[in-house]
């Protein structure tokens, strides 16, 4: 049996625009799932998602669900779904939350724990979604009086959970820089804030408050006694602070952010919150970009003068636009290359060949080499 309850409306909303969270508790193991919602009418959508996930993990059949009499659970769609799936739907009598005490009590614990997590390190309240997800993650791996000497995680998965990777929510984290652009003498880490654990990945969720991006990484050194100085924390509550969806790549394979479904109509790149901290980004060198108001981020002037690409070479092999800049950007005296076929531009290394054999397959590179010779 599942015990289900919806909590909200919570203000301010998360950067992904979520104002509610759906908490589902398994009656036997007390294992919990949490999903962030924009509005109450999404309750059935996420309930079906959790049911499918639980059925796959345990290869069992959900026989019953207990909810309150909220409109999201008493709707025709929810009733039809339960009837089609053969699920018995139990509801409480009006104004008697004690009849659904399993999830009601857990709901209270999760909210109070999330409040403590954010207040302990002065994390802005708009990141309550990340705190709620972290609280559920911890509670699933903590002992409870309802079980005899085991945790909900062990009761559900049949094995003891690892806890040596857990860290203090909101603490300072030094994240290793990985990928192109890291020079010999540049810093090897970047200072960020730890905000949770990435589901389905052996990595941490880390927020860069300066660039408003989310990073997923496993190469992190924590300073758990320190917290970020949120001098401009008030700006994070602005509705313009939007986290968008994207894939996150950090020193490994591409990771689809759990928050990707949080902003279905958002533009490219970005994310912090809630499983929900939308690797909007969505989200980069393993990061997600977050769009902030123009009033907060002054526009930067373009340093390079980009030239029009040659005809027929406007995009690279992956469909991305090729970027060019004038030779005056690269040479003090342009007469050195007057005879070059493209006398006014030079192709940047967006699709640069990695070997001589590969370069000889392209006419432009052969022409450039002949000119050099």
C-alpha cells in the first residue's frame, strides 16, 4: 500500500517554478519518493511515474493507495486510473488527517528537516526543493521506529545503504575543473555550494552562485564547517531567475538532469533546483546555465569581430554554426597571408582535424598547406 499526500503551495517557488511536492510512502518499508510539482493537477502524472518505478524495482503490484480528500486525488482521472489498474483507493474522512498519519507525519518531518537544512547554512529559501529532496534521501537511509533495526532503504532494496558519501547540505565545495580550457597555471578547482545528490549518478549536485549554474561532479573536496556568503541571496528569489533544462557532462558520460522535466518550455541550458534543481542545465563543462535579468547582468562587449563564413561552410558536422574571425585578430601584419585563398578570415578550431590524414580529406586544409609551402 502507498500513502500519498501533497504539500504546498510553498513560497517562493523553486528556480524551476515548482510550488508543491508530492510525497509517497510505502506502508511496508516506509521508503519514500518525492516529486516536485508546478500545480496540483500534476499529481496523477507523477503518481503514475512513481508507481511504474516501484513496480520495476520490486516486480510487484500496487494493491492499494491511501490519500486525503484533496481534489487532486478525488478527481475523475485519478479514480479512472485506480479502477483501470485494480488499485483500491482509500480516502480519509473530512478534516481527519490522522487517518493518513503515515504520510502526514513524514510530510511534517520532511518540511521541518528541509527548513533546518536551509537555515543552518543560510541557503536562500528558493532552494527548498533541493533541501526537500536531500531530506528524503537522508530519511530513507536513517533508522525508524517502524522497522526493526533496519532502514527504509534496506527494507525496500534488500541491502544496506552506503552513507560515507553524505555531506553537510549548503557547505562549501571545491569542484575539480575538467575538460578543455584548463591551462597549465590556472586553478584546478572552483568554489561552489553543495546542494544534494544526483539520482542515478555517483555524483554530487553543486551550485555556482556566481554564474548561476548547476554542476554534477564526483571530484569534490568539502569544507563542511563553512557556508557561502549569500550577499545577493535576495536576487535568487526573483521570478526571472529561471533554470532551464539540458544535459550535464562532467568528466564522464552525459547525464540527463533529473530536473529536466521541470521546465518543459524553457530555452537552453541551466538549472539548480529540486529534482527539480533543473541540471537545467539544465546546464556546459558539466554545468547548467541560469538566465538572470538583464538588469543584474550587464551586457559584455564583443571583443572579436566575427566574419561571414564562406558559402557552403556555415555549419560544422554536428550542425553547429562555424565561427570565424579576421586575420587582423591573429597577425600584426596581414601582408604575410595576402595570397591565402581566404584572404580575410581564418577558420577557428571548432571542427579542426586531429590528424594529417583527416586534414588531407578536406580541400580547404590542403589549400592552406599548399599556400604555407
